[in-house]
C-alpha cells in the first residue's frame, strides 16, 4: 500500500492536509473519510490501518482529510473550508464525483451536510453519526458524561486556542467536549448562533435525496442516541441500518474479528 500526505490549503494558522492510500488495483470509487470527535477533537489519521487496508485491497483509494475544529471555528466556517479542501482534491485529480463519503460520528454529520449542500457522491458510510442537531440529548446535560469528574466551563475554555486548528489531541481537547456535554453547551461551541440549528439539520426531504447509505450504530450508544440512526433510516428509501449490539459509541475503536466483519459488510454494500 502506497501512502502519500499532501498539504491542500491554509486557513489562517491552520494547515489542511490529506493522506492518500493507494493499492495496486484502484478500480473502485475512492473513499473520502472524515474523522469523529464532536467537531472539537480528533485528527484525520484516527482510523485503524487494518480497516483502511481492507478498503484499499478491495480497490478503493482511501483519502483522509483534515477539517477545522470548534470552538475556534464555527460550523459555517468549518463547512466552507472543508468544501474548499475537497475542491482542491478534485483540482489535483485526487478525487472526482465518483466517490464514497465516509464519516465517523461528527465526521458522518459533516458528510450529511456536504451531500445535502451539493457534493456528489455514489454512497455514504455513516458510522454512529447523526443528521440533525435538534435531538434533546445534544442540548441537555448528558447523564453519561456527568459520570465523569466535572470539567467546569472556565477550565474547558482555558484549553481553547485563539486561532483556528485542524487537529486536536484527545488529551488536550476531550475535556472541552466533556464539559460541553456535562453542561449542555455543545451547541454554543459549534454553531454560529443557536438560531441556526434548523439550517444545520437535514429535513426529511433532504434525507430522501441522499445516495445509498449504510449506517452502523451501537444499540446502546451513550453519546449519540441510536434513535438518530433509526429515525433517519425510517425516512430514507436508500438506507441500510446495521444495529451493533454494543454500549460503546465508537464500537470500532479496537480492531476485532467482529469489527473487521462489519467493515467487510460495508465494502460489500458500496462495491
């Protein structure tokens, strides 16, 4: 497997990079991957290599892409720069309209918005993501996160930088997310204003215009409710929901035989 990393863009102090994984037979649609992290933490290289190797072996070039993180950048800016980065990939012939969009958690949410707003894709892979922001769980103090030691808002704010960033180490950034979920302030961290919640939530009509979609979601997800996937799948005519019997949000964090089998199922769906 050949691996290439390139710089696509610069937004103020933040460098936007992509990593491209090629195999010997690149005869299937390329996959564009967006990482998770509540829009606040994470990096483009968070997906275990075992999963990437499966895609590449099946003929899918695999591209992982940076995007700006909140709260230093709000969702409107995140999407603007993300679209610009994807256009750069296309301009360099590293991506075209014959692509599969893949996201984990917040990355899947960004994928929904990108396709709704005009990005062409043959398929969508949604791993424990969401397509709307109006779920009560996103606005209220979260019982799961309130099991952890309290991260007071002032302590969380002290971890926020003064300039845009495109990657955030979990040890530094996860407390910001935990605090936001403990105090029900996540929306204010990611949105330009609270009034824009409807603008960043897909309607039933928008969901039905999406390409074929496979969703994998833990039935007892403590972070993003399983109902987020159920509700979307019930509306979408081209969606396949794969319930995962797990209490973990990112159930595929560890590479196991079961998780490798889930990825085989994804590849069968898109190929």
